[in-house]
């Protein structure tokens, strides 16, 4: 279905996240040729001839949410790896099942993840650790079909280890250094900017212990030459600090800075185990951080110093991580957790107010993807990545302050309509670009197959 040439959304409470953070009651937004043409406080006279008109009284219109760290190949593992520590979680469940993936599993898992994301208001995402066996091309085609804004980060490695534990990765996931770099280059050239820029190809060096020092340096060089971006898990668990100290005499973030990977074109997920000097350094280098509060609490990785990182000047977005660590891809629920856990950690109810958390889920996420000029807020000239959240629900009525309702009380299932690049991908809660019934049926069948092929006991 092609995008309508013009869309008028009328009557919503518009949460712009613009530089003045304006909230407009009962205003209207006009979209023309995929871009926001008008944001007004009243009815739009110039929108009267719009091809599609959406009456949105009783709804909040927000910028599309940006998930800055998620695993497309993990939604098929939902419910397969609960109540385990990170290394056992990887070694006993996640990796053996992923090592049994076929390219069809990779495609179905990606489509299931995108179905959940778009229906809960996510319009853009960074899909990390795409391994060759999941089928990069098939996944990229699915992103284009779904019409989401997705950066696919090709996994890069030269050692099957994690931290100080050598060779714990199963054979089916191991990639040889030359091949992994070659494919990353090929994918960047083939997919970066495809479908009017919706699809991007990034590089994702594996966690400490999965790449040699030389390989990290090579990744920094490759990202520069291919004009692409880098994302990786960093300082997620205490083991990462022990490994980096033992092998390099540095903290994980000091090491990454030394190999030339810190900075505004890199996005680091988790960043839980940082020294005070690492926090300052992440701010000084204007590095991007993906905060994943569900994953960090479920896997007991610890509490990232998010208010401190923001204060230091780092750009912090939000991420759902994966189905085995979260167990959902619902950015609205993720916002609530991000808002509440730091209050308890710092014994300070004023820290991480709702407005800050909404910024993390929108404009900060866009900046982490290098897209802050294009998306992340509702402003004239930006691309129309827009979400309508239905506020007429028992858990959302009455409301006074819409941002607080969105962060503390809403759920992904309150999302009514989603536009990406001006194209309607969800309407009245139904996905229009993906076949929901087919994906749900296939997902259940494929998980059964994966568990039996991998021999994992769940
Ligand atoms: Zn992750």
C-alpha cells in the first residue's frame, strides 16, 4: 500500500518534544509527501483537502519511539531463558538456540519483533548482532516490507569467547574474522540508505572477549571508510570490567576509547559498570548510550548511572534488548521502568522525571541513530514518524499531564495508529504492512523446531 500524499491528524493532544517541549491541546498536524508540513493549535484550513483524515480527539500524538538496542533474532526465544545469570543465559539457552537458526527463522523472528514494535509505537530501531546465519538480506527485505526505520548491525567477531571465558560460543554462531568483515562491508554497501533511507547497515563488534584489539581497530577504520555507525554491548556485567582490567589494564570504556571507538557515531548498550571517570569520558566524547532497564534488572546486571551520564553530556536513549531478557519489545513499558528504578537507586523521586524519559525514547534515540534532524520530534520539515496513543482507557483516565500519563500509566497496547515516513503502518491497533496471523502461527511452530534441533532443555 503506497503512502497517502497527505494526511491530516486533528484534535489530538500533540506532544511535540520540539526544542520548547510544547504540548498542544486539540491541535492538528498536516503531513505532505511523508514530511510534517504544518503543526497548528487549531483546525488546519490547508488540510481540508487531505487524502487521509484522522480524527484523534482523546488521543495523544507523539513522535515515533526509537528502540536503540534490540535483537531481531531473539523474539523467537521468548520464554526460553528466564531466571538465569547472563553468562549461563547466553551459554545454556540463547546461543545454542540461535546457533540452530535457519535464514527463515531469522526472517520470521525479525517480522515478529517488528510486528510487536510497530503495534506498540516504535517506528525506528537499532537491531544488533545480526549474524550471517540469520540471513542479513532476508531481514533487510523484511524491514523494507514492514516500512519501519531500521539500522541492522552486522555482528563482527574473531573469537568465540565472552569475557575471560574462552570458546563458549557454539560452532553454529562462530564467524571467521575475514568473512565477518567482508560481509559487513558488503551489507553496508548494499543496504545503507535503501528504501528512501529507511534501511541502514551498521557494524556491531561482539562484546569484550569476542573481538581482539586489532579487530576493534579495524571496525573503527571500516565504519569511517564505509560511512556507517558502530554499536556494541559494553560494560554490561561486572565480568566485562574484570576482563578489560586483566587484558588491557583499562576499564571497558577506557579500552574502547583507546581503540578509537568512543564518540558521537558510536552507540553503547548497557554501560552499567562505569567508573566516575568513565561517566565523564562518555559525556566528553558525546558518546551515545542505550539504557536497557528491563534487561539490566531481569539479568541482575546492575543499575546504569543514567542520570549521571545525562548530566555529564552523554546522549542516552532507551532499548528493550531482547525477548529472553525483557521479555517484550514495548518501549512504553520500558519508559516506566527507566523512570522509576533510578529514583529508588538514588533515593530521589525528582530524578528522571517523565519528560526526560520521553526525550530518551524519542529525540535522544533519534540522535543515537544520527537521525535527529529527520525524526524524534513533531516539527515542520521533519519526516512523519508519528504515533497516536488512545487515552480513553480505564488506566489512563482521568489525566492532567499527558507526558506523565504516557510514561507512568500507558502501555504499548494503547497505541492506535502509527505512521512511518508518512505511511500508515498501524491503524486502529492493526498492523497493515505485516500479516499478523501468519507471523504468530509461524513463530510458535518455529520456536518448537528450534528447541528440538538445538537440544536445549527449556
Ligand atoms: Zn543486547
